[in-house]
């Protein structure tokens, strides 16, 4: 009777199969981690774009308060043409398809400005045409009083 030492070919193939399943799992985990990091980056940049729109509207309100003799100013006095102009400039800076803009595959708009001074900024993620995820940012501008 012969004694065998080492592994048979079938044992080696089974071990290789188990190892390959493990490596496929690790590769899938790496891919998911990369997708999550990209989504986090996109949401961070979308937040920056929304805050930028808020600051542009705030600056317009402050400018109107400085230019006016009336001591009380609120955002209901910001005309729709001003808001549309701010929105067009904001969209050009953040969303147009030049290589310098950080949100090339996104779109956004500004709405609101009623008596309560509440504005909505919506940023739509266009990178995946099947599912358009969106980011909604809502804020309210205060009434300014001269001190």
C-alpha cells in the first residue's frame, strides 16, 4: 500500500474555488465603498452649492436694505427678476458643463420667496438616468432692521 503525501488535484481546485469566492466578495466590497465615497462627495458639493445660493440671496437682501431708506426689509421685497437673475448666475457657476464646474451631471433651481421669506433649493443628481436622486435645501431669510 502506497502512502500519499501532499494534496490531490481535486483538493487544490476546491481550495482555489473557495479563495476565488472570497476575492470576489472583497472586490464587491471595495466597489461598494468607492460608490459610497463618491455619493458622499457629491452630497457634500451639493450642500456647498445650496449654501452658496442662500448666501447670494442673503447678499441681495442686505444690498437692498442698504440702498433703501426704509429701515425694515424682508425677502418679499426681492423681486422675482432679481431671484431669477441670481438663479441664472448660480446655475452658470455650479452646473454648466465646462470642466471647471464641480457639478457637471447635476441640475438645480431656486424657488420660493413668499411672505414668509422661505426659499427652496433643489439639486437633482443626473448621473444615473434611471434613478434621479435629489437634494432639497430649505431656508428662511430674516427681516432686517436698522439698528
